[in-house]
C-alpha cells in the first residue's frame, strides 16, 4: 500500500494524504480522520522519524486545540495565527529545527491529547494557548511530559514558560487615542466568546477612560461573534434601536479584535453610518486585512514576529541547555493610527 493508493481510496490528492500523515495543517479535520482511518485499515506504515533525522534536523511541535469558538478547525487560515505560524517556522529553521503540527479537537480532548502524548517525534512543544484556560493548560502540560512553551496567553501562577501580548497596554493605548481625539460618547464591542486576552483588553481600555474621567454607558456595550469578517445581523439588531430612537450613537467604538472591528465597519456601513465621520472604529491585532478594509483600520499592532522568536528561543534553551527556570514574557504593543478614527463631528445626532 502506497500513499497514492490511500489517496485514491479517500478521494483526495497525494498531498492531502501527506498532510494528514504528517499532522500538518492544510486539510479539514474530517478529511484528516478519513485518511488516517483508511491508512490504519490498510495496514499502511509510514516511515517514522526520530527527533533527530538523518540530515541532522531536529523537530519541534506546534500544538493547537480547535473548535472552541476562537480557534477554528481551519485555524491556519485565520490571519493572526497564519502570521504567527510563518514566524515560528522561520525561527525554527534559524535554530536548526523543523516544525511539525498537531491538532486536538476540543470535542475529542482525551482521545486526541493521548495520541499527541504518545508521539515522541519532536523534542518540545509550542502550545497555542489563545483559547485555553489555566486548568486546561496545566492538564495538557501534565499529560505531555515534555519541554513546553505556551504562546498567546499567560497565567502567572503556573510553572510553565509563557509568551503573551501586553493586552492591557494595547487597549490602554487605544482608549487614550480615542479620548485624546475628543470623544466622550464611547462604545465597546466585545467578543461573545471570552478568553483571557479579551478580559485583559477590557481592563486596559476601561483604565484609559477612567484616566480621562470617562466611562462606557451600558447601552453602548455590544457583543458579537469574534471570527467573522462580514457584517453581522446580530450587531445590526443591537445598533438599530439607537438609530431608530434618534439617540446618539457612540462617536467612537473600540473592538476587542480586528475581526470584530472589520465586521463593525461593514455592519455600520450597511446601516448608513459613515466611518469615521460619524463613528470612529479602533481594533486590536493589526492583521493584514486591517490595511485592506475601507477605510483602513486604526488598530493596535501585536508584535507577532517577536512573540514567535521568543517562544522558539525559550523552547530551544530548555531543550539544549537544560534551563529549568520558567519565564513569563509579555510583549509590548504599538498603536497604529489609520483612517477609521478621527475627532468627533459634533452637532446633529446620528440617525
């Protein structure tokens, strides 16, 4: 039985079979499971690799837990994670390592994490922690029993390497920008799926407003899905009462991530609200799409390249130098002003 035979039986390309057998992203979980099942039933035995291959290249694993409302099954197509993966692969090559990919479906947590734990083909793991809470991360660390760095979140009480974003600082920068422009009627669009990053951003934004003796009125706090780049009917339903009653819309809105901000721009535009003339929009992450949307999005830049480098370096130091002291690193953000924010146009209430 060859890879070509498995591809024919599964009705996929040979490349898809290769991705499934190597654990790399690029195919859906259902297709991956079908290929692996066919390979198992056919008695196919791929050539196994040791942590150090024949050409001297060692490997690290990038471990992702999907289907959580934030990290999707096709996570490698989500702009933020796509950029992170690119920089992680670059840093691995620089350090003389290849990068393998492992995915765990949250619906099948015990089954999939057991498979990952039994796989001894890499020397250490970079765990994407975006969507994981403290207890889950501790559970994963105990089951893996290997060198580990958690990326894109941070829990101070755990004896584990973490590399995360200074979310508080970034949101504080966004809030300060809005206040310095002269806005006083300020709105907030939160994710309806809560993770630590978003909670820290909310704290930072509120702290900035408090420094200017401002706050957010309850009727100007909204909540939407965090992974849609299109307009959202759910957001329209929350905004329409303000428009229909002739109430003043917020003159500026902070969104917990760029996905939400881009969705807000599109939703407001469909409602006839001009940006930034009537409502300024500020996002967080500075994904590539933030420069494509019209108007270009004012946002908080996350140093994804630096985060990736630090994660790989910490893991390699742990493996090669036996460094046992754990580190908690938060990478500072940089504010990027573009076209979607401006000073408020005082006068007529928003429609």
